[in-house]
C-alpha cells in the first residue's frame, strides 16, 4: 500500500487520489502510530499490508501529545484498513459502527447520525462528535470512504467547530491530488 508522502506542508497519496494540508509547525507522529510497542517497523508494516491491522497514513498534531497545553491538541489522523476485515461491508456508512464504538470508548458522543458529505466530487460519510474536557469541548469529525478495497478514515480534531472545519477544508480529492508528486 502506498503510504503517501509529505512535501511543502501537504500530505499526498496518489494511490487513493487525495491530498491533505498540514498546518505549519505541526508535529508528525505517523511512524510512532504504526509501530506498536514490542514490534519493529517492518513487522508493523507487514501486518498493515496483510490487512491484519489499520495502517496510519498520516498522524499530525498541533503539538507533541506529551506536551501539556490549555487548548485542545488539534490533530489529523488518516488511516486505511482492508475492507475484508469487515465482512458484508458495502457502504461507508456501515463503518460507523466501529467508529462510534471507538469514539465512545474515548468519551466522545456523536452529535447526530452520520451523513453524506462531499469533498469536491468525492462522496464520503461524515460523523461529528464532541466531548467535554474540563472547561473546553473537544470536537471530532470523521469522514469515511471506501476505495480500492480499503476503508479510508479521515479524522480531524479541534477545540472549535471552526478549527475542525478549517482542517476538513484542507482535504481534497481528484486530478490535482493524483498528479502531485
């Protein structure tokens, strides 16, 4: 699976035909998220390629996760998982069962039912979540797409709806994404 590449603050994945802007100064943690403790990077890659585990294509944070701050640690996490892992999966909306379960485990509640969401000419399914964090609210939007026998999940986290929307707006599909080197 093509893991994609980053150039000039833009993550590109030509195989799936998308790009995602990474805000200036953000910290990349993709390798760490693909290397579970106790496994080396090669073993993790083999498990991801075989469909045994999701593959994180991009993990970017506004600050290192271990650095404390008053605001929400905004983030972008893009992953790909073999659709074969979910027998009977025919539509992206069906993947929201596991997404909601994972979000609930993190204390997030879904705002409303997942809905169709269009980025350029590409139709995805989107779910919006939130969680009270002390005096703040953490917001998460997850967009899901089935492509090339994979489930692609795009998760954007921020402290305000505007912050999350700005991150989502950095996602694009199409000819420009495929042609970029």
